[in-house]
C-alpha cells in the first residue's frame, strides 16, 4: 500500500506537514511518500496566465503523485480561517487539468494549528469541499494547540488521548 502525505503549507517548518507525516506512519505495511508543497511552487493561478502558458507542468507532476497513492493523508494549514495560499494555488492549477484532483482516493483529512481550535475552520471547509474534487474522506482529525500536544523531538503526538483518537480513526476507517 502506498500513502502520499502532505501538509497544506509551504512553510519549511510546517506543523501540518509534521502531523501528516506522523499520521501516515501509523498505517501498517505502507510505503509513505511525503510531498513538500515547495516542490510545486507555481505562479499565482489566473485564467489569463493559463491561456498564456497552458497547463503548468508542476500541476501535472502533483496530479501524477496523487495518482500513485492508495491512500492520501492531507493536513490542511489554516490561514485566516481558510486554505493556505500555497495549497489553494496548487489545487487551482491542478483542478483545471483534472476536476477530480484527488482521483477518488481514500483520504485521511487532518488539520492542526498552535491555537485551541486546531484548524477547525479549514478542516470543515475541506470536509465539505474536497469530496467535490474526488476526495473520498474516510476520517478527519484536528490536533489543537500543536505546540502543547506534539513532541517535536520524538515527532509524535504527546497527548495520550488525542494520539489514541487519531489511531482509532485510522484503525476504524481504513
């Protein structure tokens, strides 16, 4: 089984990438590939630019990576109660090539933030919107107060109850 995981942020120190990496590692007998959105940096999408340059090669490469997955593990970063610009731009370019961006792949959808809501707003947006673009969301999980609940040295959730909750979601949904 192949898992493609990524955090919906272009931060070099993305807490969402850390959460996605940890969660992907909880699947048994899986080969995990973690994508970095910085490898898919494209100019800001516009229909005018698309007419000028056509379909962007990096959007095609991103879609090719998703096609290789048996399961997607995506942790959305929240910027002003919405997707990060980096994720939204890749999503916009990719959806112009294939409206089914997530290609009917089973998805574990996550979010985290330093705050007490743990990216709840963007998680709700993703839960409602991404299925219209081919995401088969099998489970969702929000990690509140990332800095208090995730051990950066051990790269894992340190809060026992929250860690169990994530593991239970994976066990029961996949």
